[in-house]
C-alpha cells in the first residue's frame, strides 16, 4: 500500500468518525429533549414525586 493510499484511508476514517460524531450529537440532543418532556409530564401528573 502506497503512502497516498494510506493517507486516503486515514482521510476516509476521519470523515466517517466525524459523521458519526455529528449523528451522535444529534441523537443526544433529541434524547435530552425527550427526557425533559417526560420529566415535565411526570411532574404535571404527580408534582409530589418530582425532584426539587
């Protein structure tokens, strides 16, 4: 494998990892929103059991 091919492989790996990181960031943000919504619903149904 030539040096150029090795660099191309590394470039591909970096790009794939970057895309996965962006996708994971989006998923984490969505999960945080869902958790927030669920916490609000839980609080509205039973305010005595909600955390302070």
